[in-house]
């Protein structure tokens, strides 16, 4: 070796000297972490001192409350493994497990540290950054950190590996060394994660060509929606699943002055030309999400849709003011005298003065409901909406009461009512049959010997028989709308339902009348013929009252037998003087106020 080469080697500048592969792998793993916008928002320092005393022997990395991640960069590992370890440490900062504070504090015990690592493991299972270098349990226990820690203090702490390694602690509490106030890494991580998720949803929804920078300036309505996701648990789950559409042309074409919602499509429509503060946008979006979550559109029934929307606005705005969610924009419907009333009760009050009420405006505008019946965009595939809104609101309610206190009593009642969804139409129809179409009751009598008498000749057994006078009561009448507006699937579903219940109630025959422009009496039909061998006769207009009159005046039809009217609701006004019910398609509204129950087929 020449003297010059020896000098270069002594000075550490030998060009033939190879770089350290362990340090190169660590830097590559650190670059993978830095490429994630949410993790990059946590302003942590990385200590790569060769002999760092913070890392225990054999450990990978630890994080302290001063915002420093200490790592043993001399360990041989792959970049993906280092990325997972560093992500685990940064998530401890983002989750508030090692909050910065001046002065020393009591460190967490082994049970709490293991519970915190379990919470981070669960998050990393869906937050794919790097690859875990340890063998994790196949199923991680459910529950929050405090619940797990309390359980493990009682039953023993399981072997949950940390970022430092199995059996090693990765969380250190040290005094804050900065001159400024201690940093809040939790708020920074939550804000960055919300921006990242929102940007990804924009890409998935086609509102952005690509995920270029999740930290770009946001519109005030998007900031308001993200606030619900990150800071308001009651509606956070609903907000995460809603699609916000801010299209000025769409709002102008449909007359949306401020905002509207379509629960079936899961879409919130806002007018981007309207200038509101962030607090006012929070109020507006909370208003629309409560409309969707409480299914106000489906609760209209036979009421006037606009007036019922106005009644719901009074109730929802009162709740939001009481909860302090944002600031109510000027001109919204609010009356303190209606506090504590349900939407149905408010409707009964305002319906008396329709001339004045119709001059009021919802968020969609004057005379326009902001609860839309149809989506404004192209149709899409949707999930089970009832389950989505019910589950999101109930989970949010549990988190809200645990973290933020009480809610208005009326809102709590409606949320708890969602935990017990209404019975499906076929179950309600079966209950109606049980109540008004009783099955023949058998009577025991020794005058009729039992069929098992021969098995025990010495023991008398009473036989069963049905009195003849009860047979006439066990029937019902069916007035079936066979007009041109009735679809074949609807007819088949209705006929199949009444046939199955007739057979289940031991009804020998039911009286069936087909109605279009005139009634067609099919007489008494056995249940199997109702379902399979009935030939629909009329296909004219829709006049059902003559069919009802035919059954009410028929001498061979019992006066106590009920009537079941099956129609698509496009019919005349009916007057029925006996027990009756209506079977209509879902979403159909009868042109009159029904006196009997209405079952809506799905």
C-alpha cells in the first residue's frame, strides 16, 4: 500500500472502503417511513448514536417522551423491518402513549405498556408500512388500553412484543428538553391522518386524479367533515362513510341554497359558492348527517314531505345548539319553545298553519326539502344502509358518552330506538294474521276417543276435535289490485305471502277479489291455489272500493273476517268498515290516511 493510500485510510477517506450495510438498511427503512404523510407529520428526532444507552442490549428501538426515537443501527435487518419498528415507535407518540411534559412522571407498568403495544399492533395491521420482524399473535385481543391493562393486571401480562423486541420495554418517560411548550404529537398525527384519508377518498371517488400531497389547503366544508371524523365521535363514523359533493352547477340545477343529503346514496351536497365559517359548516354538516342517520326521509309516512322536513329541522337544530356543535348560520329554523318535542309532535303543531310554514326555508331553500329522495348523481352500488347508519350512530353514541359527556334527551331516545329496529314487513303481517285470523282451536272430549287409546286400553284418553262453528271465523278476504301499474314480481310476492300465512294458520280457504276497473270475485280459494294457480284477470284502471263493498255485502263472508288490501297505492280513496290492513310496496304512499296498519314490502 502506498503512503498516500495509508493516509486516506487513516483519515477515513479510502474509496475502496465499502459502506456499512446495516446503516444503509436503516436509512432505507427510515425513507419508507418518511414517505408516509401521516407519520411524517410527527416531528420526532432519530438518535443513531453507536453506543446509545437508551436501547437495552439486544433491543431494536425505543421512543421517549422528549420526541426522540433511539435505534440500534448496528443491527442487521431489512429496510422493511426497520420501517415497521420505526412506525411502531412513532405511533406511540401519535397515540399519546409517551406525552411530552416537564418534570418526571411515574412510568407505566408492564400491563399498561403491553396494552399500548397491542393497540399499536392492531393499528399497524391495517396501516401497512413495513414488515414486522417478530412473531405476533394470530388474533389480538379486543378492548381499549385501560380495559386490557386492568384485565392483565388481574390475569397476568401476556408476551406482547414491543418495538424494542419481545420482553423489552419501548416507552421511556424523560423530562421535556425544549424551550417551547411540550409538543402535542397526538393532534398533529390525527390531523395528518385525517388529511391522508380524505385525500384517498377523493381519489377513490374520482374527485382527484392522484394522491399528490395530502397537506394541500382544504376547503372549509372538508375541514368541517374531517373535524367530525377526528374530533366528534358521535357522528365520526357517519362522516367517514359519507361522500361530500361540492358542485356549484349541481347545486344550482337542483336549487340547493346551502346543503342537502341523500341517505340512500350516502351523499352530502353542499353549495361551494356559499361563504360560511368553519364553525357554521360544522353545524350544516352535522344537521344533514343527523337527517341521514335518523332516517327522517323514511319516517315521513303519509305526512307532507316538506312539512315533516321542516319539523325535523326544528328538532335537529335544537339538538345541535344544545350540544354546541359549531355555530348556527343565520336564517335556520330554530324555536326554543319546541325543545323536547319529537319530529312527529312538532309536525302535528306546525301542520295547522301551513301557509306560514311553507314560507320557511330548509338548508336546501324555501319550499324545498333538504332530505332528498333520490341521489343527484349516477346510481352506484351501496351497502346495507340501515345497518350502516344504525351501527355508526350507536358506536358514536357510546364513544361520545364516554369521552364528551351527555347529549339531548330527545336525541338519546332516538338513538336507542335505532338499537331495536322495526320488525320486517312479513313478520308484522304474520302478527296481524295471528291477531285477526285465529287458527281453529282444538277441543278435548271423552266423547271422541283418542287415536292412542288402543295403546293403553285401561287408561281413558280424550280425543281432539274442532267445533264446526269456528270454521267460518277462520278466514279472511283479499282485495287484490290487478291494474296495469302492478308489477308481476310485486303480485307474486304478495300472493305468496298471504298463501303461506293462510296455510300456517290452518285457513281452509280465503275469499279473493281481483279489482281493476271492476271487481272480479274469485270466490273462496285454498291456500295452494292462491299461491300457484290463480290467473289474474283484469288489467284496467284502479278502482278498489267496489271490491271492498262486494265482500262487506256478501252473505257468505263472515262479518268478523278481516280484509287485506294489496295495491301499489295508486288507487282511489277507500272506506272499509271492518278490520283491515294494506300491503303496499316500499316507498309507496296511500292517497288517504289509512285507518288500518300498512305493511310495506321490501
